[in-house]
C-alpha cells in the first residue's frame, strides 16, 4: 500500500526546484497533451500554465493568441520564463505563487494547463477555476510505467484511470493512458493525458 507523502516544506521545495532550474541547460518542450491537441483551444481567452516550471506551455499558449498567466513556486523558473517570453516577443504574466496555498479563483480561466504536477487536493479548485466551456489540459506520470522516468515515490504518480476520477464534473474530450499494453517501445508511455471541458458550453 502506498503511503501518502507528507506535505512538503515550502522553502525546501522552493530550494529544490530553484537548483533544478538553475542547472537546466535546454529549454523544455511544451506539454505533449497541449501540442497534440492545439486544435481544441479557443481562438481567444484567458489561459493559465499552473506550476509552470520554465513555462514552455505558457509560451505556446501565448503564441496561439491567448492571454496567459503562469505561476510557479520557483523564482528562478519565473525569472527565466520572463526573459524567454521577452526574447520570443510573448506577452505572459509570470508570477511566483504557491498554488497549493493560493489556488486559482473560481471562474477565472478559459484554459488551464498542468504538466508533471500532482496535487490531488487541488482537483476541485481547478475544476471550479474554469469558466463555462473552459478546457483543462492535464498530464503527469502514471504508476503503470515502462521506464524509470518521473518520481520514484508511487504516491506522486497516478493510479490507473485516476486522472479521470479526479475531475468527474468535467466532460472528457481526450484521454490517453497506454500503460504496458502492446509494444511498449511505441506510443505514449509513462504518463496519463486528459483534455476535459467545463459544462455549460
């Protein structure tokens, strides 16, 4: 039985991610769940990259013409994102914010993107933060993995179909979780992906 992880100390967590982002030489790619489903985005609206890290998804959202907010616990990540956004001529409001302590307000966003961040207690707040017809793009690591990529603690990984269960109030538009089925050298492995929509459209 997996033990629930202890709530991390905020400053220790901030220091950990600051070190990681300082040592990151290459800029990451946007979340695959977003890049593979860009056609589902609205032509305009207010979008958020939650726990954004270096904000690759935020940059892509801005290029699609959305008004973008990006939040992360790490000041190093936010500073690098601000520089990158300026270099790419992207308008992004990037802020240091602990989303566990200060989740987004209800009815705030038309699009929310979450990548490789799992805080189960935030699921209801994320659903509530979507406006009517708003879209959630979510991907993170699953327990049914084929490689060592991702957290070693299974409690920080999704159980089978858990991502579907976390957002029961939303309408599923896309879901992918291949586990270990078939040829594990092909396909999308180690993660679960969800695009879901707030009813009222």
